[in-house]
């Protein structure tokens, strides 16, 4: 099956291209560096010719509210129009657990706008909502740092390895379109402040973690369950400390 992976040179996309190829699919990475740009439309018709499935795991270069909304609305609109013209039968996109609960967050609002375009496109689709990637933990800590202290709210947190994300998205892509959303998360639920306390210690990072009920997560105040999935989520198998032992990230 020909599967086009938009954002196929990125963290999740490159894992997907490898995994789908190992399962005998013709997985094609589509990104500006491979001559495909969903913002301008460059290379889209050519790469989609003969494709049965499109997976969109692209990301905006800027996370600023207006810029990220423009990125996901424009890129998704162009992509869906090109898929309709090419007769693509399944659109799969990766979004974030809890995005619908935090519309005040500019990045999450842009992901919701992306999903609305997919839902009304008429193209059969599957939406995978993931919790935060292990690979993103350092970025969260840096964003939460004020005066060299990492301010984290005491809320539930259930991060997942990028390999587990790619596995779940790949499975969705080769399955029947769900025309619905599914949730995925890591195997262990933590208190977020405690996770970062342990993670920073494991990274050898001297910053202190401050438990702060009003600490904002990329601008949003969190409640206890803002970032964790509901019942029925598919759980990954890779545990954080096992993953950390195999990855230098964060050190
Ligand atoms: N981080 C998290 O914890 C988390 C959690 C849940 C869901 N997600 C979602 O997961 C998705 C993938 O994230 P990631 O970390 O794997 O992304 P990433 O590593 O930043 O990769 C982004 C990809 O998008 C491509 N891209 C950028 N502009 C493009 C354009 N105009 N046209 C086509 N492709 C373009 C990039 O191509 P180049 O390499 O050529 O620039 C790259 O392949 C995102 O949509 C994000 O919202 C993330």
C-alpha cells in the first residue's frame, strides 16, 4: 500500500516511514526537505499520485498563537484538497490528548482547528490523540523554568515514547478508517511535578522542581486530569527509565 507520511522527516514521521517500510508498505516521506510543502502546495499532487493513505505528522516551525493556527489551517486545507483530487481513501492525523479541554492554549486551539477541517472534509479519517512524548520532556522543563527553577503543577501526567506513538499511528493507518478519535498514552501515570523531579535527577540537571498548583503549561492552567486520557486509551509498553537508558536526550 502506498502511504504518504507528511512530516516524514520529523521525530514521529521518520519512525513511521521506517516501520511501515519494514511491514512491506511503500512509505513515502513528504516534507519541504523532500520537495513537498503543504503550505505552498509544492509537490503535493505528485507525491499523492497512487496513494491510498496519508498520515499527517507535520508540525509548525513556530508555536506562536497566530503562526501555528495559520500553519495548521493552511497546510491541512491544502493537503485535504489535494487528497480529494487524488482519491486518497484514509487521512490519519496525530493530535494531543486534552487539546479540546484547553482552547485558551494557542497550540491546542490550532490542533482543534486542524481536526475540524479533517472531520468536515468528507475523506475517511482516523485521529490519534497522544499524550506528551518522552522526547518532549526536556522542552516542557525548559518552558516551565523561571529564575532557574522548574515550576510544575501537581497534576496527572502520562508521557509516551515516540516509538510507541509511531507504532499506534502506523496501526491506525493500515486499519479501517475510524471516522473518530482514539487516545494513546504511556504505560505509567505520574504526578507531573514528581515525574520532573525524578527526570531532572536522572538527566543530571541541577535545576530545582517547584510544585506550583498555578504553574502554567505553555500558557494554560491545568486541572488534575487535563493532560491524561479517558478510559479505553491504548497504552504504550516502553517505560521512561528504560527509554532514558537507551537515549542520551536530556543529559
Ligand atoms: N510533542 C509532543 O509531545 C506531541 C504530543 C502529541 C501530539 N504531537 C503532534 O505530533 C506531530 C509530530 O510532531 P514531531 O515532534 O514528530 O514533529 P517534528 O519532529 O517537529 O517534525 C515536523 C515535520 O513537519 C515537517 N514540516 C514542517 N513544515 C512543513 C510544510 N510546510 N510542509 C510539509 N511538511 C512540513 C518537517 O519537515 P522538515 O524536516 O523538512 O522541516 C518535519 O518533517 C505534531 O503535529 C504534534 O502536534 C506532539
